[in-house]
């Protein structure tokens, strides 16, 4: 029994060591130097979204220990912080994301000062542009699943021929079919276009739109004044998480391992909006 325990312990330590090695990333001196720029061209610049996104990105991109984010006051966005906390009330509906025209991928950038970034020590630049902020409706998958399950069970219970069973079948069908109306929830969406730029060539290597969704809950967490502010901050953080994940995947797969970058090339707009509230991203 003792031998089996020691063998099991050795295996666990080995697995733990492997996991640790995978999470370790690169030594600091070998990490890819990246400059980060964030600008806000949405209708709600007074909220300071560029500054919030830059802070989230600066923390999240380095979590895999693959890149160093270079800081310089000249490349940080000078975003005006909102004086009034209630300015979130002015956010309107997100209607047509597809109307936003994006720059052509792999196009040489205008007014791109390669010398500046080279002197900064950056090999690449991450340039983020906040395109839009607003409220939309999303399907709550958890509630939708519950409604469907309850509706199915109720219909199954009412599978007999009696009047009671017929009533149960009608109730179950109503819950199953009408659940989608009751499971729509308000969310705040933040849409960010990200360009990954080579300092050496001055070209956009790839770009993509990222949409972060923050569900508006009935009551905010204790560290937020209101539910809409919480949804706003969570949507910005979700955008940062998606961007960071994609950047680290590109750095690991393409830059470090030298594999194909075809999975990162533009396939058109990465979002669309359904006719009835259901935003698809």
C-alpha cells in the first residue's frame, strides 16, 4: 500500500512539474517586446474606456509570460476621465455593428514611426480602437436550459389522455416555446478593433474585432455603485481577456514556434446583429 502511495505521489509531482513548466512561459529576457496603444473613437469617449481597456490589457497580456508590454507616456492614450459617474445613463442601443468600416488587413500604416518604436525596443505594436459601446439583448443560456427542461418534463408528465394531462401538455409547450422571451437579458457590449503590427515592416500582420459582454444584473456587487457600471467594467474586461488570449496564441504559435498564421487572417467582420435582440458575436 505504501509503495502504491509513493508511486501515486511521484506521478502527481511529475504532472505538477509539467504543468508548472507549461505555465512558466519564456524567461524574461526572451519575451517578445510589444508596445500597446489604445484609442477610443466611440460616441462615449467621456467614460474613459481607452484608459480602462489599457489597464486590463497591460495586466492580462503578460499573464502567460510570453510578452513584455512596454510603457511610454508618448504612446499611451490621453483619455478624459468622466467627471460624472452617471454618464453611463446616456449609452444607447447597439444597432448595426456591420456599418463600421475596418481598415484593410496587411496594409502599410500611414504615419507609423518605425524609428520611435525601434528606439523603444518594441518588435510589435498592439493598436486597439474602441469602436462602440451600448446596450443589447442576449440570451441567458442557463435560464433557457432550465425553461426547456421544465417544459419537457411538464409535457412528459402530461402525456396521458385526461383533461389534467392535456393541461400539463399545454403548460409544458408554453414554457418550452415561450422561454426564449423570458430569458432575454440586458447586456452592455464593448466592441474593439485590434491590429497587430510589425515594427520591422510597418504592416498590419492581422486584425480582428473583439466584443466583450457584461450582463446587467438586478443588483450590483458591493464594489460597484450601480449595475450598469458593473456591466460596463465587465464588458471592457471581457474584451481585454479575448484580445490577450488571441495575442498570446499568435505569439506562441507564429512568432515563437514559426507556424502558419492563416488562422489569424481576416475572414470579414467578426460580429453581426440578429433582428430580434439576439446579438451574435
